[in-house]
C-alpha cells in the first residue's frame, strides 16, 4: 500500500508539472510582459510575433494574429482584430522574418516575426483598437514599433497622402511631410473641433528642436522606431491634449517629443492666423461635439505610386483614471537586451528535475 501511495503521489506531481508546463507555453503566446506589468491598466496587447493570422468572424477586413489570446485589440470594435485592410486585401500584408528587417532590431531581442506591408503598398492599413465607455478617459496611451525600408517613400512626388502615422478618431491624425516633420492634420478648418481652428501644423506644436534632424526621412529609412502617443482627457470636456514621443531603437538614440498640443505653437510652425499660437486656445481644446477620442490607430495609408514598405511590431494600448504622467515605455522583448530601461526576462531554466519543481521531500 505504501508503494501504491508513493506511485500515486509521483503521478500527481508529474501531472501537475505537465499542467505548469502547458500554462507556460500558453502564456508565451499571450500579451507582452509590459502588458502584464501594467495589469488592469493594459487595455490590449498585440505583439504580432506570429506567422498566423485569421479573419475575425463576421468581417472581411479585420485580422486576428494568433499570438495574442488574452487582451486582444478591437479595431473598429471587432474584438480580436489587430488590423484592418483596404481593397488590396491580405496579400499586401504579411508576417516576415526577413534578416534585413529583424537585424535592425536591438541585439538581444526575442522577436521571430513582425508584420510588414507589401512593396509599394498604397491603400488603407489601420492597426489598433476602439475604446469604449468602460475605458479610462483621464489618460490613455498607445505604443508600437515601426520600421521603414531603406527606400520607403513618404508624401511627395507620385506618392501622396502618405505621411499619416496615427488616426485619433472620431477625427484627426498625426502626420509627417516629405521632410519628416510631424504635425497635426484634419483637426478642423470647419469648426469640427472646439474652439474652431484650421488644420495644424507644418510641425509641432511642442516639439524638441533636435528631433527635426534626428527624425528626418533620410535618418528614418532602414531603422526601427518606438513611438508612443499620449491622449489626455479624451472625453468631451476642454483640456484635450495629444503628445507623441519617438526613439530610434536601431541606433539606441535619445527619445524626442515631437508633438505636445498643450504648448502654444510658434507663428513659423502654425501661421499667424492660427488659434494654435494662443496658450488659451491650446488649454481649451476639445473634440467635436463633446464625443470622446475612441479610435487609437496606427495609420499607414498611402496613395499613388509609392516606393518601399513599412513594418510594425508590439502594439500596446493602456489607460489610467488619473493623469500623473504615466507612460507605457519599451517592450522588454525588443529593447531589454540593448540598454533599454527595462531588464530582459530571465532565461527559462533547463534540465530541472521534477523534484526541484515540487520539492525534494518526495
């Protein structure tokens, strides 16, 4: 009977070890570590570190990556959908493990696949999520990593409307021009935002001066960048603020603030007739009709004849009920091994005896 009892105990512990192993495998295919660290503040996480995508049921445009199975994004409200496509379809986007693309990531990364657009892609391509009334309004953020091929074409010449980087719905976006200056687009001109204002701006407002050369198009080709967007007070009350930060992670450069709508714009950047040069204007910015900013998308739309391709990795959206300067920051899976602000996760132990997992007393 004693030996039967010992056998039963060992079988139970072996079974428990198998369950632990299965959970570890499942967890490895879930959200990124930063999402886990943020806990309830993490709204959705899509690492895009997979070569398998499927259509979201009931749609013909929303695609669900296989690696995120816990806190999935919901583009246009399609739960599980990380990105949507235009008329060119799925064949223009594909997971890639190209050495050219992955080698531009920091050393020590553990990324196997990223999602890239097709060569000379010119069509809709949105990635992100739709917020609901259950999500915080005081402060939300979205972060992702972007790569631009060595021949990537921005707005100019035969390539038009190609500078869009984010969509901040229900209206408005952050965009870049052919010089790589980031500014605001479609934020008014017809009184849709309050106070009534023209589109803003050629660059800025609120940008770090050094960003103009560091983030020029010539310095962005062939590189990966971490980009984080902050939206303060996304509800309909005055005091709406957009901020954007960018960092060249291929060269481990400094992080730059390239947009801050809480700072009055200069006449040179916004024009003398713009309300954006007034501090009282920027402090009273509100979305149209009092509707909250619900759509947080990365926007790679291009039109016309455009060269090159873009790629994206590790999308994360978070929210807080207070505005205390919170940030998402880097993904340890990408920057942990190259001097990022987060340490890399420990290497999984190998060759462990089951007794080490369960206790040596058995």
